[in-house]
């Protein structure tokens, strides 16, 4: 699952580290669910671990199924906020606030691209 963290028309995009799968591609931060967690609880935990921020999960956006060469990803995306906190990276190479209409300028992982397209439609109204 992933957190689409927004502040008005800006969305937080994170670049994967160089020694991880899908290295240097951009993504929405998140991770995997541990046993006995809900998606929302897992997302809150993951953002605390990855960005050192307290997450507020607002609403479910969509689920994407994408088949990479060596694995299948099922990605549930949630619209979220972090208030006035400044994200501090620990597993990513970089994180930046990007205008929704400029997200497509970043080289996103294939599984995240449908979320980018959906955001362009949703937040551009």
C-alpha cells in the first residue's frame, strides 16, 4: 500500500534508493502489511519508519495490480496528510513536494503510474 501525501495541489514523491529493487524510480511512500495489521495501520507504521512523520489517512483512492518481471504487486493507494511535519528520509534517495500536474515529469515505477494518472484527474478538478 502507499500514501499519497498531499498539501493542497502538492504531493510528496519519493525516489527509491540505488541498491533496492526498482532503484532510482519514483514512488509514493508505503510498504507491506505485517500480520494482524489493517492497511491503514500498516501505512501509518511504514510512514513513521520511512519518513519519521505521523500520518493521517483520509480516504482510500484505488488499488493497482501490476506484474513486474519477477513479482506481482497489488498496491492500495490512500490519500493522506502529515500536517506541518517535514519528512526526513531514511530509505529513500530523495523526497520532494511536486505539483500534481508535474508528477508525470518524474520517472515513476510502473505500478505507481495509474495512481499518478488518477491524481491528475482527481486533484485537477
